[in-house]
């Protein structure tokens, strides 16, 4: 199977060479690296040009005449990929040398799988914790808890994405069927949309092997503050404010189900999920507080109105 890398850049001169070197060091070489630059004003283009000269048959650099934004740039890069497998790639991370081989073997052996997401390790000077951490710790995600059909689509839709795009690989036939992106809202960006579609079809593979590093630094697009301050020893508890956010997510779920043509039972399932979260929250309160909160939630805050 052939493989393409969809790599997007924007003012990435600090780390882009390290990222490219990690891709070029794969035990199973990629077939092509498609790079779309979204109007860099630093030294990124010079670095990319130097690599393209050194690897003319592999590296293809496209400079956008106008800024497309993060999602638009990735959509363009993915559309230009010709390999059987498309591996999404950010400009500031790194690949472990067995990534391409591991992913290719999975796609070869599992024809029903359209998207693969692998485990990643957090790294970078901005990390405050001295503990070795993987991305899934941030989301309290354990793949062993999602074994039945429907488990993972419920997790992704109801609670949010746990698989960064840089940990994703997509079967190109599936990708092309779903381009252009539907973009049902600003939260469901390119990687999240493809994940929801694949998970809804039970065509998502979760690979536990750590195949790359996710760099934490102040200039990254998503998640710097949360990741840099994360303490893996802290225990998460459901607060009242967080419970409200669960209920307030219902319109998002409803729109995602209709906009992406997902299984319609997911909408009713989310209502059940909200009620379960509500009961779990109440159970942790002392009896008197529980009774008071039940009355306040229903008649003062009207929490169940969010599910109408």
C-alpha cells in the first residue's frame, strides 16, 4: 500500500525540520509528503524548499495564494494526497520510526477499517509535570473500556474528541468519499468530522502503541494551556457547572447527528446520558443537599429544558 502525508504549515520554522526528519526516518518510507503552507512569513518556506530540492520525488510543496485557515488548509492537503493511506501531520510534532509500518499493516489486515488513531506521548519544555504522560491521560481515556459496537461513537460525540489529527491515518478511498467536509459547526473540524463518520460505521481502529510525540509549546493551535498545566495525579469530579455543560451540549449533538447523517439513535442516547450524569452527580451529595439540588435544578435552573 502507498502512503501520503498531509502536512500543513504556518510560520513553523522552529520545529518543521525536526518533524520532516522524523517522517523521512521511517522504517517503511512514505510514498509522498504533501505540504500546504498557509502564508508563512518566517523561514518556513525556505526550509520546505530546501527539503523539496533534496527529495524531489517525495516532497511536494504548495503555497496558498490566500490564507485558508487551519481546517481549510488541511482539507486542501488531504485532497491532494494520492496514496492508499493518508497520514495527517502537524508541523511541530514528531513521528516514531515504526509509525508508517504499524499503520500500514493494520490497514492491510483489516479491510473494514477506514481510520486509525494511535497513542501519543506528550513532550516539550512547556510541560510542567515531570511525569511521563500520554495524550489519553488528559481525557481520562482508556481504550479497554470501549469494546462494544457503539461505545466509541458515544464517547466521541457525547464527551468530545480524544484523538488529535496528528495521531490519525485515513484510508484514502474513505477520505475522498467524505470530501469536501460538511463543516456542520466550528467545533467539528476536519479530524473530528472524519472520526465521527468512521466511528459511526464501526470502522475506527484504536492503536495502543505510542507512535509519535505531541509537542507542547506556547504557539500551538490547540490545547497549550490545558496540556502544559495538566497534573496526572489530580482526580476529576463532576461539578454542577460541568453538569450544566453536559446538558447544554444537546443541541450540538443533535446538529452533528443530522448534519453528518449519523445513527439517529445517538440523539436519544444522549438524553439518556444526560439523565445518567444528573443521577451520578446527585448521588455524590449529602441527602439534604441532594433534595435541595433536585428542586433547584428542575424548577429554578430548568436544566431539563436544554433537552427539548
